C-alpha cells in the first residue's frame, strides 16, 4: 500500500490540551482505542486487565486504533467497571479502514460497514480517481484529521482493493485492515534475486558436513517451504545421533540489507485461510532456504546423542551443510508409524528412523507432562475452500504422532539453544563466562484473578480444588492439569478449558528470561523457523556470534526488537482469525433458518455465544431475543439468570439454536435460541 508522510497522524501533541484542567483530579492513563459500531469506545491500557469505557459523546473524535490520554471519571463499585472521557488524542492510527467508495461530483466518501468504525470518511475524489477508485469498489483509507466542527473524519485512499465479493478483494481487504502488505516491492524482489544460489567452498568453510547422514523433512502436504529437517544415525553404543537442521537464513539475509529491512517490518509470515503472505520473497523461502530433497543446503543445527530412553548424553550446535533424502508429509509419516505404508517396505532406513524418533518423542512428551507442561486439547477447526476461495467444508484438524514427532524435536532444539546462552554454559568447546543478551520466548504465570474465577467455575461442577496445595509455578500447573483431566468427557470440559486458556498470560519475546509456564521449560526460545519468524532470525545471528566467542549484544536494542516482534505477531494472528471468521460466516450464508445442537461457549451482559456441532462455528444469541424470561448477567459465576423463572445458562450448557442472520461485511453470526416450552 502507498504511504504518505505527515498526513497519517494528528499533530495533537503540539496543541493545547483542551479540558485538561478540569480532569486533573482524576487518574489519567495512556491507552489504545477499541471502537464499536455504536460509537462508544474502550481504552485498553498496557499492563492493566480492565479497560476504560467512554461514551460516544466523550471521545473527542478518537477512532479505533488511536492512542489517547483518558481520564477515569467514575468506577462502579459492584462491577469495578471504569468509565471516563478522552482528554487528548496523542496519535492517530495509521491503520487503514476498509469501506465502499462513493462519490457525488467533486466530493467523495469511503462508506463504512465495519464493526470498529461508525463514521464514513471524506476523501479527495480526484486523488482517489487517479488511483483507480470507482463507485462501489472496496478501498482502504487512512484518517488524517477530524476537526472539531466537522461532521465526520477526513482522510485519503491508500489502496483500491477491487469489487466486493471477489475472493482476492476480500482477502486483500483483511490484510489492508490490519495494515499488512500482500506483495513485495520490486526493489525487495530484485535484492532477493541477486542472492547467489551457488554453494561454494567458501560457503562450506567452518561447517560440519551432514550430507552423508540420513535426513528427511516432514511437513503439511501443501507446504512449499521446508525450513526444518531431522537426521538419524544409530550409534555402535546403542544410542542414536539425532540432528535438528534449520535453514540458515541468517547466512543469506544480512543485517540492514533491503531484504532484512522488509523481513523485520513484516515480522512474520501471515497465514490466511486461502493463502500465505510470506515474510521473505519466494526466491528465499521456497527455493534458496527451503530444505528440498536431494539438494545441498546450508543449515544451522542442533545435534544430540540420545539413549533409547530419550536421555541426552551430549549436544552440539553449529553451522552445517545437509542434503535431504526424503520429503514426507504428515500423513505419510503417520502411515509409517502405523506400519501401513508401502514407503516403509521400500526404505527400511526411513522406517527405522521414523519408528525410533516417534518412540523418543513420546517419551519426551511424557517427561514434559510430568514436569507440569499444560496440554490444551481444544479442537482446531480448518476451513477448506475451492479454487475460487469459496468455503466448501469445515472440519477438525487432528494431530497425531507424526505431528508430535516434529513438535517434540523442535521443542528440544529451542530449549537447548536457550539454555546454552542463558546459563553461560559450554558448547562445542566454547565456554561462556556468563549469560549474554538473547531473544527468549517467554510465557508468564496465569492471572491470579482469572485463575480464581476458573477455580470457582470448576467448583460449581463439583470439581475439588486442593486447599492446602502450594500456589505458583509448577504447583499451579499441576492443579490445572488435574482439573482438566478430571473434566475430560464431561459437558463442562470445553468451558473449563476455555476459562483456563483465558487465565493464561500471553507468550511473547523478551530479553528477560522468565521461562515458559505453559511448556514447563526454564529456558526457551524460537530457533526453528527463521523463514517465517523474524525473532528466529535474530536468534540465529546472536547464536552465531556467541559460538564465535563474541561480546554480548546491546540489551536495550534487542528488547525493543522483541517488543516490536511481539506486536507484529499479534497483528498477524488477528488477521488470520479474521480471515477464518469471514469464511465461517460465508459458509453459513446459505444456512439461515437451519437448526443445530451446540453448547454455550461465552457469556456477556448482552447475550451468550454458542458453538454449534460439528463445525464449532460460534454465533451470538442476544439476551433481548430470548422470549421466555428477562435474563441478567451474573459475571462472578459466568451465567445468565432469568428473573422470573430463575432458569440459568452457564458455560458448557447444551442448547439448540436456529441460524437467524449472517452479516458477511461485519463477520457476525446471529443465532436464536430454540426453547423447550414444556
């Protein structure tokens, strides 16, 4: 998308703060605006779980994504809900809004149907026309200003997306909404094309040669980039040498280069329902750095000597060269594990490698579970689309041993690399005197208040919480695992798992190692996917530096990079969820009036969310549409309670619904409750 300097931000810092004096007695915070279709907003404040509600009349024209100074003017004692008003808009968001282009003479507007934007944006008609905008087209626009006396915001069109309903238009609209690119500039493509594909003797200098060691990749059947491989070699002492080989992207993408700047800006690859928006140009991710079979490839590897009981006897980390013997998909690997595939008979070496590595992986998984790793088992639903992007099926993706095999050895490599740097240990004869600046993948302990709410909910279903058990760390993880194990197969399990997930902290990148609570690892990083995650690329560079006995990198610089990478990850995840939601609503468009069994998956003051079977597609049943009674929200117990009949709806309760409406533009599904009248 095109960028224009100076217009995307409101220069409010230079203006006098109107109304500040009358708000000085109230606590003030800087936060990010989350807007609603009705015009009121919630201000999300860093480090605080509770947001601040602001009426539409008190927003001072703040819009979704803006950074504002908000004064808290009221706090309700019963719900602890905070209300306030915007004191000042500190920074206008540069994130575009997507809408329909409409013009009348010399005037033009982008008409909004977004659930985050209730106001149409006035734009320059001549400028928009020069970009190719025509009536009815979807476009992306950025708000430049909203003067006090204006009826609405003013902005400019940054991209013309196409005609509504076209799949490419709609997917590009989602990317534009999250300010994500969907193509590389010619400059970046040219820079990638100039990187040599030839591997010379100079490239091999200092690398350990694994080209004669049996090696293979396991990836999804439709994968185009293969960034990790496993090697396997039985040893004469009865142990095994297992290598985890990762594409050496850092050897090709140099810090500060054109390709590197673009990769950092993107932060991660983005996976929409029907496409991948890669972090690196195709020359790198699908060719040069893809570990394709029967091709020499430069890699960064973690190599282990393991006993048949999955004990680590020795480890080595360093740069390597390898050549993959086989490219397998998960189904082929699973078939070998189940001894039901012809490949197993055709290649006994491959058969042995898969069977042994699977056994080792299962042993490692058992050890992690015993150490307190939390294994959430929520079904992952996938949307299958046809060649035109139309959703034709929603199904559950089932993970089996082949998936766990790869996952466990990636986890092993990630934590080994992190432990080496964090402990100031010794590797390959290189002894570190102390820990050095590094990029860790961290996951803090659960939120105590949300954890208490989870315990209260579990007690309501008769689950016992050990009152004398120590709290914090592994003790908390043990209780969580016990409760979830005890609920499996029961109606409340899905709701309990959902509440436990909500209590979890968000994993992120940091130079401060606090460990990974969910995985029960004291040390953890992301080393295994530099093709699709920029933090992994930073990890490779730092690791190479420290293996060469280099000085510690500057902590402040890398902490800033960690914060940025964490932000990009959240944006990408939001875009991915939005594309899934769009396709799910599209899938339900022709099912209005149909009835389904489901269960209550969420409860709010305005209604309850219901997941239907078997697709797990979630929609909203509005409180005002339930005819049998007037229902009130009991926040402490996560339930709706009828005032007259006292009937309750709780998380996990089975219900039957009818599909009432589907709003594709706002990606909303409305259900209506089919009530038992007896």
